C-alpha cells in the first residue's frame, strides 16, 4: 500500500475519478447489463452473511446544475430523495478504505478543492487484490473520491467526466457482519458509459470511530482499545459480564456464577439460600419447620393443630393436673 501525498490539481471539488479507455457511448442511464462476472455475483461473494445492500440513487446523465449540489453524508446516508453519490461530506472524521475487487490495476483516493490525494495503488486482479488505507481523515467539508488509471481519470461527478457519463454506483451495506456504516463504490471504467457493468473496481469505505484501534471500527460494548470478547457466547462482552464463563448469567445474583438463581416457591429467595425452598412463606424452618407457620400465641410458637403453645411432641400442662 502506498499513500501518495502529492497534490494533483484537476480543477474539481471533492470528486471520485476513474481513468478508462475510449469506448462507444451508450444512451444515458443504460441499465446495468452483461459483464463477467456480473456485479451482482461479485457482491454476493463479498457479502455472503445476510448483509443488505441498498442502492443509492443514480446521478442522471445531463442533470441540472442544482442536482450537483446534493451530497451524501458519510455517516447518515442519503437521507432524502434525490441525493446522489456524486459528492460526499465528511459527517465523521475518519474512514477505512480498501479495494475488494478489480479487473486491473488502479490508483484510488479522494479530492477536495481541486487537490487529489491518492490513498493507495490497487495491485492484483479479481478478488486477489490488495490496497487499503486506514483512519483516513476526510474532515473539512464536501469531497469526492477519486480513482485514476492509465490513460486518464473518471470522476464520480458526472460534470467532471469528459464523456458526461456516470461511472460509479454506490450501495449502503447494513446488517450481517457489518459493525459500522459501510459503503461500496462500484466503478465502470470505459468511456462513453462503457458497458455499464460497474464491475471494474469495487471499493469498500467503512466509518472508523476507533481510528487509534487497529482492531475495531466502532466502540462496541467495551469501547475503543478493548476487544469485545464474549467467552461464554451469551452476547454480553466480558468487559460487562461479571460471570464471563457462565452463558446463563451476567451477574452472580444470589447463588453466584455457575449456579442458577432458581426460586421454586417464588418467594424472592433463591433455592441456594432458601432453607425452605418449597415454602413460599418461610426461608428458614424456624420452630415449626418448613410448611408450618411459626404462629405465636403467648410468646411460644403454636405449631399444632389444636392451638396449643408447644412445639410438636410436647404436651401442655393443665391447671390442677400433672403430666
């Protein structure tokens, strides 16, 4: 990976660019057809874990200048009908960018106020490609991504392209294995609209809310710098789980980790500390034992059925009589 800090001026404001060879022009907004492999088949392989890819509105060829002012907020997404993927605003400060697929070598970066910053060279082809840049600071307002190849450059901004055609479509990725806002930029690299297959280079852009943590792009449960390990697989990270090895508990409770807080008689006291686990009225045997109320009449528990004041097994002394 090479990050180019050379400033290259093209007289454009924050745009994405791809260089392509000359091809016959196609009608405006020609549907995506053909290509081998097709864009859909590539995306299925790149995102096989139930992710949802939502297409961003295309920028129509020959749109009015007013439409060109609409931008995508990296963090919030298109948000309103009519926004396009031509220009972007930071919304956040840092992004991680990486190539996911390419037909041949490219150089990818971004541009603002006519100044290009190439983030990396794409090396390889098909899925066996490399090229990435982490924690890229894109703060400062509206910008556009750039992709340049020999012999020229295409921009995500239709007005900046010599053929006046749209050479990039965008998807917002959500669900599945995504943990942070993720965008996919799909490029067509042929002049005049090319074959409209948009499978010549695919770039993934991920919002990085933990720019100083190489292992995380979002704070998760534990925050940046701390892994969200979940030893017992109960979906609560160890950093928040006081019973990290007990999949059934996240706190010791009354019985401690590894022991269920079962309360058979539903008296609010767990069986592990309840001396009468089947008696909802007692948590200890007392004078009369579990299942019998320790009802006092004259200071002595009345445990027998005839209202005597003695514990079971004792007789009561009656006046004038001996036992």
